[in-house]
């Protein structure tokens, strides 16, 4: 069984702060990490590798420095790593991103594609299902458990109020929740071994994809404008009766879309 | 030409989910500006009788697909049904709740229909030509982006539950109900539901909760606080005082010797705000503090501070929500 895990290098958004003066994101010095859900997806793949001898490749699309994320994945035990990088890929929205990643998966071939449920920067959770559609394979999202039983995957699929146990034949795509799997640490042998390994670059010329469908031009959605969260420096303290206090709290939280 | 605003009306076990009614409410507002109709998509098995509810909440037309293949949510049959309807009626826009169903279904559909999708919107606007402006948080809520999808139809978005306002229902409203049959491609039905189990979530980790109702020595009785947390979809946490007093389990303690939390909303009821407590919660997105002592240090980190009796405020909140 061949597994491809899609990993994304992301800024650690829990460390992103807003500059109260310029009201912009302070990204300097914010470390890049493997997206947490993707690390859990890699852990699923590595457990399947141990339990039933799967071959595990990792793929990322991003700039050259995303190689760091791939090297970490190799040091955790992945077999091969591929970096999808090309200026033609830049500016892609989720549909264009999924088109590019799917074209690479087609080239490499996979029985199982694993993604994270959601990337913590873009936060859309759309790339996984869109890759599955481009590959014309079934998807299971929000997975909290993945096992390989009698030639099929058995997946526990979470909803807000229930779960389903699903049986899906390969080829298929599963998106994994980080809360379910604790990723292993890099191990010394693999850290040494990854040094010898190549991270293979895949560029526009290596994949079959219509240039009209990728990059900024191939992206149906456009970011029209951005704004940072209003910096709430103004601390307000009110002396109120319980009834007015409750009303003020509810109104404020609703207005801020917090409840 | 692409026309009208379509709303996927999510139901579970035949119950229309409130996010669907919220979407009908916002769709109605948008459709008034763009001069379009609101079209509800009602998919499921034995759900046709729910169409009148959707009309009451703002749908002008309800397309019903009542079919055993839709009894449980599975991506492919739902995708096939909506694809067929979208190809037939050419919607201008299509809205989904940003739930674990909507966020599975909508991206699959967007790729099949080859159009754009905006995720987890908290604000929607439209112009007279029907162009949608979809605003959404990204980067863990630190940034808001307004997204457009100018050249592809339908313009699709998932919308965060609890944000949009539903209309007052009007059961005298008139609407058209259209029943559709789908030409299934069953060769694609390859995901088998082995079991489906409903869960009531009780104990959850306070580090993972989006909302915490945290109580300190100023709160004497936790039942009302517990109620409030349940109503708001959050959970109860506490200062060390209540943990030491045996009122709350240690795994719910916030602070230096407890857990570090960063919920979207942190209520501090009757908590003084000792430095060891602040260490565990000051990174919360929005802090509401209620304390009788105007000079309590907790007010220094609160976004909204109220000098009042905590127990009474909790009680009033429970009445309001
Ligand atoms: C502020 C802002 C808002 C945006 N809003 C939208 C929007 O509403 N709609 C839209 O279509 N685009 C949007 N984009 C563009 C989108 O963020 C990018 O296309 C991004 O590359 C992929 O989306 P994501 O980060 O949300 O990934 P998700 O869809 O959340 O990622 C899910 C999983 O897919 C895999 N994956 C995702 N990206 C990669 C990658 N580069 N390499 C390998 N695997 C990957 C990972 O396994 C990941 O866990 C937005 C961009 C910005 C900056
Ligand atoms: C090494 C060390 C580690 C510690 N670790 C932690 C930790 O992890 N977490 C932690 O929480 N503490 C910790 N503490 C204890 C900490 O110093 C405080 O003692 C504790 O946080 C106080 O809890 P409290 O705010 O509930 O109680 P108090 O400090 O007694 O405050 C009670 C507050 O309630 C208000 N109040 C009273 N009645 C009402 C009413 N009716 N309505 C509204 N408000 C009212 C009062 O004005 C007061 O501000 C630690 C201490 C040490 C020394």
C-alpha cells in the first residue's frame, strides 16, 4: 500500500500577534511548523507503515524553505519527500492548490491520500476534499481513527454530535484531526538517514495541468481586502446591576460574533 | 444566466438545523438587494414535510430531494444531488453552514462545479449585480479577509453557525415546493456506513474549549455556572481556590499549576486575578470579568469588566440566553 501525506508548512499562528500601532500581523520571528493536523495525518501513515508495511511519501507545495517541513517528516520516518514548487503555482486559492497537488499525486500514484483536516493559517479545510474530487476518489473528513482492515480503511468520522464508523475501499482520501493522534518525535536514526535522502522537486513542467487552472489566474476566489482584528486596548469596566450587566455581556459578545 | 441564492438546509435525523434557518435569514436580506429569490435545498429521507418550515423562515422556493440514499450524510450522494440541481437551475450563489457536514460537502461540490468557495464566513454582503462579498477570519482569528468570486458561478460559501440572524417565522408566507428526482450514479457509492452513534459531549478538556465559564472564590454555587457553560457550548473551569476547596476537579484548574487556556471567550466570575491565575488565561481572545471589587487585578486583563455580584449576573445570563 502506498500512502501520500500532504503536509503544509505554516506559521505558528498561536504566536502571531497584532502590532497595536500599525494594526498588521507581526510575522517576524514567528516560527514555521508543520501544520498540526498534517502531523497527525503523518502519524496515521507511519502507524499504517508499521502495522501493514505501507510505503509513506510526503508532498508539500510551497516555497523552497518548505523543504524544512519535508526534512522533519523524513526524520519522523517518511520514505520519500516531494516539494512542489514553481512560480506558476504562486497565488493559488484552494481550488488551484488542490488541482496542483492532485496532479502530483496522479504522477506519483497512491492508494491512500492523507491530509490534515485544516491548515491553521488559511483555515479553510477545503484542499483535502477538492483533491479527492480531482482524483475522482472518495473522501472521509474529520477522521479521529484510521485502521486498515481486510483491504479497506475503517475510519471513525467525527461530527459535532455523533460519529460514524465508515468502511471505504482504496483508493481514497482521508483528512485527519490533530486531537486524535499524537505525532511521534523525530528519531535519531531517521534524522541521520534523512540527511542522505533527496527532497525531489516537482515543477510545472513535471505535472500535467492546464496553466489556466492554477496560480492567481486559475483561482476563482480573490482576496479583495484584509483587516486585522480590532485591537481592543480599550478596557472598559462598568458598575452595573446584574440585569443590565447580563444584557451588556450578551450584546457585546454577539456583536463580536463570539457567541 | 446564473440567478438566485440557494441555501443548503442541513437536517439531522429530520430536524432542520438552526444554521439553515440563519442562512435563510441572511439569504433573504441579500436577495432583496440583488433582486433575486431564495431557493432552499432540502435533502434527506422522509423530510418533505419540513418544506413549510423553510418557507416560513424565508425560502421562496424549496427543492426537495426525498430519497433513501440521503438518509444518512455521506458525501457522494449529497454531492450528486446538489450537482444535478445546480446544473439545472444555475444558482448565482450557494450557501452552506460551516458545520462538519457543510465543510465536507461544499468543497467537494466546488471542485465538481469548478467554482470558488469561501470558508467559514462571518459576514456576507451583495451588490445590485449579485456580486457577493464574503468576509472570513484566517490566521487563527487574527486576520479578516473579504473574498470575492467574480468570474465563476455559483459563488459558494460556508457560513459560521450562530452568526447570521434568522427571520421571525411567518407560517402564512407563500412559497413553491418542487420535488426533484436524481439520476444516481451508484457506482460511486463506495463509502459504507458501518454504524452511526450519537454522542453527548460531557467531559472535555478545558484547553480545547472555545468558551470557558471560569469561577473563583466569589462563586458559591456552581450549578448555574454549569448551566451557562452548557448553553453557550463551553465548559466550566476554575481558580485554584475552588480546586483546593474540592468543588472542582484539578483537571479544570486554570493557571501556573493548572492548565494554560486560550479560548475565544473566557468568563472570570469572582476570580481576583492573582498572577498565577493570569499566567494561565491572559492570552484568551476575549475576557469578561465580573467581580465585586473594583480594584481586583483581573480587570487589568479583561476586555469587558463588570463590577457586580457574580452569582446574580450568571443567573441573569441564564435567563437571557
Ligand atoms: C486571508 C486569506 C483567506 C483565504 N481565504 C480563502 C477562501 O476562502 N477560499 C479559498 O479557496 N482560498 C482562500 N485563501 C487561499 C488559501 O489559503 C490557499 O490556497 C492555501 O494554500 C490553502 O488553503 P488552506 O491553507 O486553507 O488549507 P486547508 O484547506 O485548510 O488545508 C487542508 C489540508 O490540505 C493539505 N494542504 C493544504 N495546502 C497544502 C500545501 N500547500 N501543500 C501540501 N498540502 C496542503 C494539508 O494536508 C492541509 O491540512 C485565502 C488566503 C488568505 C491569505
Ligand atoms: C506557587 C503557586 C501556584 C499557584 N497556582 C495557581 C494556579 O495554577 N491557578 C490559580 O488559580 N491559582 C494559583 N495559585 C493561587 C493564587 O495565588 C490565588 O490564591 C488564587 O488564584 C485565588 O483564587 P480566587 O481568585 O478564586 O480567590 P480570591 O483571590 O480569594 O478572590 C476571590 C475574588 O472574588 C471576588 N468576590 C467575592 N465575592 C464576590 C461576589 N459575590 N461576586 C463577584 N466577585 C466576588 C473578590 O472580590 C475576589 O476578587 C497559586 C499560588 C502559588 C503560591
